[in-house]
């Protein structure tokens, strides 16, 4: 019961808002172009998101915990977008960058991997206020059942939070050659969502 009431860390919503802002920033435009006049205004370009980012930045500094419903409201804004998978993946990567320490070069790779798996499991639990999956036997096989992400987004795009998180965690703390792919999804009728990481060439 205590875990269910723990709530979601404010930095989760902050990472989502920052990912939206990054995706909506135009890559190029003319110097004399008034972007707010000539482009359809998207959420990430508006003053609204700037205020929300500052609000959640303050809440993150204070250690505020949020309800699942609060996070779901922002996620629903993303789910309707054609680039939702990319936004969720960037959100997950940003969270891992903040949560996972850099690789300890003095440790052999198998020990770096073991430590990183533990940190991934524990940090996801701390961020989302509940257990988010666990590891099956193997090099890196992360499984989530009754996924809270699938519950919010039946399309499965929100699961890319975990993809981005695991990819960034492994690249930062273990080996940049490790590649993460999602092999199973509850949305497709599988019993679990499963991510597998393997060493590339």
C-alpha cells in the first residue's frame, strides 16, 4: 500500500515536457522569419510549456510527488501526435541521463552491467513510485507486466519511455555498443512487454 501511495517524481513530467519542447523546436528557419506568425503554433513552442517546465522544475527540486492522473494528462497530449514514440523515447533517455552514473572504467564490463541492471530497476521504481518490471535471466532482458504505460496508451508508444531509458543507461554506464530492442508487447497480446539488449559489433 505504501508503494501505491508513493506517487510519481516530478522530474518524470519535467522530462516529458522538455522532450516536447525539444521536438517542437524548428531545426532551421530564416533570420527574418517570424516563426510564431508563419508556423502553426505547437504546444512546445508556446509560452504555456515554458511556464509548465518552470513549475515542474521547481517541484522536482522540492521532491514533490505527483499522482498517476497528473502524468497521464500530459501523456495524453503526446499520444495524439504522430511523433509520440520519439517523444517518449527521448523522455526516457533524458531520465536515464539524470539517474544513471557514468561507467566505472576500472570495473570489468560484466560488473558494470550487473550494477546498471540494479540501478535501472531501482531508479524506475523511485521515479514512478511503484515497481516497473524486473530482469529475467540473460545478458539484459527487462520485462514489464501489467504495464502502466500500456494502460495509459493502448497503442504501445508510451512503452518507448522504457526503450529510451534502457538504451541511454547502457550506453552511459556499460558499453555504447549495446543495442536495445523491444521484442514483446502486452498491446500485441503478449504476456509481458520485453526489452532485450545485445552487444553490437
